[in-house]
C-alpha cells in the first residue's frame, strides 16, 4: 500500500454554491406552497436533500496534515491541499498529522553484551511520510512506533558493552555518535512498514541497574587507578632510562651493576610514590 495523490475542489466556492442552492430550494418551496403546486414542493425537497448530502463532502486540511480518502473501504488517495476542501461526499476522510514528532521511551532494564543489567532509555524524532502505509499497514501507527522503538532499543543494548574494556571496542557509554547511528537505523528499519521516517534517535538515559551500581562504580574507579598507575610507571621508567643514559654519556659517574640497580630503585620510588620523598644526602664518599 503506497500513497497516491488525490485532487480536491476548493471548499469555500463549493460551500457558497451549496448555501445558494439551499436558498433557491427555500424560495421554490415557498412558491410551490403559495400556488399549491406539489411538484415544486417535491422538487425543492429533492434538491435540498442532494445539497445536504453534498455538504458532507466539505472538510478541512491543516498545514502539515493529510486527509486519507476511502470509498466503502477502498483507498482512493491522499489529499494534502490546505484549507477548506470539497470532495465526493461518500468519501471518508481520516486526518493524519505529517508534523515532526518526538517521544522518550520508558526506562528499560536490559543486559548489555557482558551480561550486566543496565537501565536505558532513548529519545526518538519521527515523522509520517506515507499516510497510506500509516493507516492501512498497521492498526495504530503511534502505538506501533512506541513498541517497535523499545524493541529496537532492547536489541541494540544487548549488542554492546556498557563500558569500553578494550581499545577499538564500541561501548554504549563512550561512543554516543556510533550508538545513535545504529539505533536510528535499527528503528527506521522496523518502522518503514508503517510509512514512518526516523530522523534521529539518541540515548537519553544510561546507567547500571541499582543492584550493581555501587560495585560497578568501584570497578570503574579501580580501572581508572590502574590506568593512571600504568602511565606513571611508563613515564618513570622512561625518565630513569634517560637519566642513566645521560650520566653514562657525559661520564658524570661510573656505576657498577649493584649501584646502578640501587639508583634505579631509588628513582622509581621517588617518581612513582604517592607522597613526596625525603631523601638522605650522603656528605661523604659515595662508596
């Protein structure tokens, strides 16, 4: 079922013509009553009945709105011409909004790729682009959008870990752009059947489930400490290597392996310690 355009007649001239016809019918009926002419009276009543039926064909279409027209259950077409319009009075017109809309899903509790329970929600911006598919392909397109969005969100959340544990891994918390693109494509694929275009979908809420939130916070803190310590040790080793290289290059002092090891140990303690060191100055011979 694809949308087809259906033309309509301007409603204001048609409405004026119908009102004028009612006036003529009234005048003809009065003349028939005065002259006791039943034919005039019956003709006036018949024309008035036809005009009354024609009046049912008047409808309005607002900006960014479409009227889906059907005749006894058969789809005729979609009218998007704005203002007061007139069409076949036997057509039934169902109004569909073409405006851009958005909604926020409820907070869903799912397991991420690592099996950790998380809470996740998303904001989706969408618009109806095919009124015929929205009306006839699904029972309630708004409910369909909400349910399929939550279904796509669940499927997407189980495909990624919450945190990035390895370089090159896409995670929910650290790769917002990639996750939003995947979520948009996932939702759009599900809603294409209902004539709905998904413009944007982004995660609006992301957190560990309350029962593991404290444990995961400790895990994140531990990971941050380990990463910081790794950088500190790497820098300290580089500085010690540079110091020994410069001392040897400039012939400042010639250290045997034992004293070299002691110097390396002392420098690493100074560079890697959390607190400031208090060195002991040897005023005598180094040996």
